[in-house]
């Protein structure tokens, strides 16, 4: 299998700040979206990690 360098977007739960890898919503071209809900607390609101980092500097 050829190695494909796909950037996986990460999202941060707005409630508990746990980072989640984006879920693949489209195979080709690869697209990622925020998870449906947080695995740790069940929150459904996520912020893209890049925006989250910008807001926490
Ligand atoms: Zn959470």
C-alpha cells in the first residue's frame, strides 16, 4: 500500500478540551470533519485545533 501523506485535521472539544482526530467524511479527495460527539464527555461542539490554539495563546 502506497504511503499517502494525508493531513488529519484535529478538533478540540469545547467542553473538556480533549483533542479528537477528525473523522473521514469523504474518501477521495480525503475530507475530514469534526466527530459527532466527544468520546470523553459527550459534547457535540468542537473547534478546529488551529483556531483553538489561536484563542489560547
Ligand atoms: Zn469533551
